[in-house]
């Protein structure tokens, strides 16, 4: 059985807390992967302090030299891809195919960020005055806290850590407590790639204690958070009085809109992939299907047949399509929402309970679930469930579909299924989400394309792609006057 420790100032640290948390395979709770030593507040503080000490020299390291280390980390991730994918499946529960996909995305992001190290350019700006010009430079903030969830425990940490480091910041990384093994392996890889001690520190501990202590440290100048809206908004309020920069990617309630003229098989398959893939535990998972009444019976019949066709099981078995919920808490939450849906009057068409049978009884498996005749006032229509549960809404026309789609506090991703170009562009104009897809699932993204949401889903600069360094850098503007004379005009 493995022991997972924090990594502070280049050393793996035995915590003095004496408190541990088991790391359990959610597909088989008898499979205990290891034990995490939970860091104390003092240890979390120490991680920020060593990151602060390492900052001044890391900031002076030329960006392309920082990028070379990040590029090496990408190569090491590639070399260890299969091992990482297996760890990911075992501790998070997603299928091995999904885990490999997450690794591919993560490696692409790290490669992209390594390239960005050679593009940390500013602008040169002509002046209103003769023999004057201005230019801009990008500078790091200092210590950045990267606080991450369990659902993409490889991709999300690296899409924060890699740009933060390339930009010249040092990092304190606080992953979710139920995915320590991937966090430890990633930290080892970045360390092996050649980061100096203190540049990347890992704190394994609870959010309310270790996470809270990191956030309260005055040396933390920026926080990149991904997780629930409740935690994200709390963190935002906590650090705002110190003027700390915050980037937060939070919950979702992503809709697909299915119009009459769509390719129905494509709409059904894409909705099924979006709703049930990764066990519905993607921030971009499809949770609402908003379907024009005239085609709703056909949609419902086909999506139920598809939901029933998936094999549930241990993700390491290549015949498995859908893995378990990540832990007991998440499993209970999903079952609780299914009860709420029934009580609120939604019509349960399939699923709706714990999955049982060979290979399932020892894990947190929930049957893929479809509710019909959901209305916008129901809790299953409004709150994030984060499980394999799809709610179908029947609407009379395009306008009602848009009203229902936008009736949400969240705004991460969405899709429309139609072959009418006018409706496609009306949808793009009117939909209130940070990302939208035309005739494809609500899920997915690419390393070189910005990612994130609006409304109560997203705060601050977008992650990834052309915007990936925006959050991690300050802009310094430099005015240059080479007249050698006292200025006469332009005295404002
Ligand atoms: P969570 O909010 O419970 O926890 C996220 C992280 O915050 C964890 O590391 C946790 O330990 C830490 N944390 C909790 N309380 C804290 C505190 N008081 N101070 C400091 N840190 C604290 O989220 P989760 O259950 O791990 O992840 C699921 C959520 O993440 C879902 O809501 C999902 O939509 C969201 N998510 C969003 C995106 C996106 O890009 N929008 C991507 C993935 C996941």
C-alpha cells in the first residue's frame, strides 16, 4: 500500500499531523490504493514560504529556459502515459479509454505551454510624441495557489501548473483529497524534469484546513481554482480583501437544444456521450436536453435505449463504458437527486438506482438515468448533480428552448442540434455559456483553445490556449523618452 506525502521545498515530507485518509478504488472499495498523510496548517504555510523563497531566482530564469523544463515534463508524461492512465482509472474510476484521453489532453497542454515560453512577448507602441515610444512586458505575480478538483486530476492541475511556471511564478498545488496518487506522480514528473526546489510544491490536505491556510498566506498573490461554485465563490470572497487575483472555473448545468430538423441519431448519440461519458462527472457534462415537442417522443425513445446499452464496471476492463461515482459522498448525492427528481414530479424513464450485479456490488455504480417532462423550477433542472443523470425538457419552439437553456445560474458549455444555418447563428448569439458546440457534444476541448464559463461558472481570465498566460502575468508598461530634453507638450 502506498503512502502519499506532501512535497515541500524539494522534499517529500512526513506530516506531523498523524492524520491520514485512505485512497480507495471507487469501482471496488476493498482495493485500498494507499494512505494520504494530511498536511497540517503549519506545513501548508511552509509550502508557501519555500515557494516565496524560490520565486526570485525562478523569475530571473529566462522564459525559454523555464519552457525547456516544461517541455521535458511533457516528454516524461508521454513516457509514463500508460502508468499515469492506470493510476487515474484506479483512483478516480473513469474508464481506461477516458483516462488515456485525459492524458493526451494534458500532454498537449504542457507542450503548448512550453512553446508559449518563447512567445512571452509584449507590444511596442508608438508615442504621440517624437522620439518617444512605449512597450509592455509580462511579469509573474509571485506565489500562485493552484487548487484542483478530483474529476480531471491530471489535466486540470497541469493546465494551471504549466502556464503558471512558464510565466515565472512559483506554485503551491493543492489537489482534491480523493486523488492524491495522480497528484504525487505529476509532481514527481515535474520535479524530475528539472524544476529547482521550491518552484512546485504539493500540499496534500483538506480544503478547509490546508487549503484555507494556503489562501490566508500573504505571499499568495494569485489563486487558480477549479471546483464547485460554492467553494469557488467562498475562496473569492476570502482573498478579495487582500486584492489577490482569482481565476475560478466552477459548476455547470450544460444544455443541449434539439431542434426539429436535426439529425436525430447524431443528437441522441452526442447527448448520450455528453450525459453518461465519464459517469457524468465532467464539468461540461450534458445534464439538460431541451427538445422541441414534435420530436421529443422520438428523442426520448432513442436516448433511453442508448442509456440502457452501456456496460457499467471497473474502468480498467476495456469492455466497460461507464465507471463508478468517485466516492461514497458523490454516489449518495446522485441517488439523493434522483429521489428529489421523482418527488418533484419528473417522469423517471430508466435507471434511477444503484447498479448491481457481477462486478458492481463493491463499487459506487449508478444506473444511467433519464428523467422526462422536467420543468425549469425542479431542483434537478437547476442544481449540479455530477452523475449519469439526464433531464429532458419538452418545449414548443426555438424561443422557449432558449429561455429554458438560459434559465440557469451556470454558463459553461452547450450544444445545438440543427441543420438550419439561421438557427445555428441565432443560438450562438443567444446562448449564455462560455463555450458552445454545433452538432457535437457539450464536452471536450483542445489544448490551444481557451476554456471556461460565464455567469456563476467562471471568474477571471480564461484558461488554456491564447489566453493561458493572461491570468498568470501582470503587464508592465514602459515609457521611453530618448529626446534627452524636458517634456513640453502632453503633460497630462
Ligand atoms: P470542491 O469545490 O469540493 O473542491 C475543489 C478543491 O477545493 C479541492 O481541492 C478541495 O479540497 C478544495 N477546497 C474545498 N474547500 C476549500 C477551502 N475552504 N479552501 C481552500 N480549498 C478548498 O469540488 P470537487 O467536488 O473536487 O469537484 C467537482 C466540482 O468541480 C464540480 O462542481 C464541477 O463542475 C467542478 N469543475 C469545474 C470545471 C470547470 O472548468 N468549470 C472543471 C472540472 C470540475
